C-alpha cells in the first residue's frame, strides 16, 4: 500500500505538470493479509470482489503468526459453501500451495494442523472448494498439543 500511496501523487503530478508520464501500479497488487494467531477466531466472507485462484474459486488470505516451531490447528467453517483450507509459501501472485484440506473438520469444513517455520509465519487461504462460491465463514487458530 505504501508503494501505491507514493505512486498515485507522482501520476497526478506527471499529468498536471505536463511531463507526459503516468505511473500504473502492478495489476496483481493485493491488500496485505490479515493476521491470525492462536486463540483467535475471524469472521469473514468470500465475495465476488475477492481474488480468484486458478480454479475460479474465491479466497481470502491470512498470515498465521506465532513462535517458530509452534504447532497450531487451523479450522475453516461455513454453512454457505464447501470450504477448502490451504497453506502456501507466498501471498498473492507468488502463491505456491504446500498443504490443503477439504473435509478434515467434518462435513464440508476444513482443518489443518501446522508447525510454524523458523520465520514464525505461514500464509493461509480461506477458500471455497468450488468455483465462484461465496458466503460467510469463520476461521480459527488454536495451539495444538
């Protein structure tokens, strides 16, 4: 967001100043991921304005944070769509999924037990299993035994 904050005034000045240049931010610029920590529950919703994965499903990204080596159970629940919980190595356009779950929490809900890496953070995607499905969800993280 800092990049956009600095580029927009430059684009306006360039246009108004008669310099003839404009600056366009990269098309895949996404808002920063929300933080999810142990003991936290987040209520969210997949909407048609959310980013889409390659399979056409909508997703929201979160950064799971904690002490390196901590084991956490992450659960995604929704009564409005079949959930898919994914863990990856990078947010946004650089996404590479390293683990995922469809029904580990029973029914159409998802659950993963994860160990935080040396950096103490992972990228989590709250995702629908099917393309173009939307609706409310809860995402929670708990310290795992």
